[in-house]
C-alpha cells in the first residue's frame, strides 16, 4: 500500500556522518516529485532544522527547514504540555533554543525540570547539580535514550546514567523508541498514523517507535541493524531493504 506521508531517519539511512548513502538523493527526489509529505526525524538534539538543512544541501539535497524534526523540538513540545516553566538544561544551543522558543526559563535556581540532551562539555558540576535537583523533585526529562554515537562518542543516555544511579529515578525519554516523538512528528506534518510509513536503520529505535505508534515500518540495512538482528526481536518490520535506493513500494 502506498503511503502519502513518510517519516525518515537521517543517519544510516540518508547519510553516513556527512557522506551521502548511494542512491539516497534520487530516493528523496522521487518522493518529492510524487508530492509525498516527507519529514526527516532524528534523535540527535544538537542540530537545528537550519543545521540539518545545510547538512543536506552539502550533499546536493535541497529541502526546507520544515522538513526536519528533532528530539530537541519534540522535548520542547512535550514540556509545553506539562506544568512548570523553569528548566535546568544539560545540552547544546539547539536544545536551549527550542526551550526558549517554547517559553521556558533556563535556570539553576529551583527548576521544575532537569532536561538532558547531548554535549561534549559534560562535567562533575553538571552531574551533581542535576542529581540534586532531581532528588529534590525536579522532573527528569531526556531528549533520547541513545548511549553513544559513532566512534563511541557518549550520547544522551550515557549522560543520564550517573544521574539515574545517584537519584534512583529514571528519566522520561522523549525520542525514539518512544511513541511520543512519533505522535509529535505526525502533528508537525499534519498526518495520521494510518497513512504514514517510517523508514529507519535501527530496530531498537526507528522500527520499535513506528511499531508502537501504529505506522507501517521499513528497515534499511545501511546503518545499525542487520538481517541477522531481526530474529532476535519480538517484533518485525513490514519491509526490509538494503538501502533506500532499493525501496520499491512508492
């Protein structure tokens, strides 16, 4: 069944770091020519839609900023639905920017939330302060559960781990595989789950998130998960391809 809405992961699906995966540009062009409602969804919270737009432009893919939705944006959308307007943030400028846009005050004085994203400047003081605020009742929110990126760069889940161990409290992870970020992405693109398909390279994040949100799922083997991983999972993607260049269901 052809879907008119497509949510697509970026890393491992369209790009490897900043290099284009062979045929991904033609795939994107084909979807755009078919007037597909296309949204690129990433767990990575440290880049703005403008950053992602420029990243795609560098490999010859021209898209609008509205074609991108990040876990930082989803985190801001989530927090707007909660009570409280003050947040202590561990993260880069893109996350802070989204929270400012949503009307939050970034503070280390009696915050309502501790929000963790990703940063290379994580330190003892941040860990201690975040743990103290969480232990005192601040709600613990994290952009995504990913523990590491390429070359074992520590990611959000790794930064949350010591805070969780110190306080005994788990964060609410906004990003994939949470169904929340899929619902937020669907709202952003004005789409419904019944008419939407998700493409990703990771069974534990993209495909699980799509499954939990009721989307048709497509796994590509150009990134994290491989064919041998499928049998280890209690769920199955509906479609499996070597890369987006091989997808023939549109």
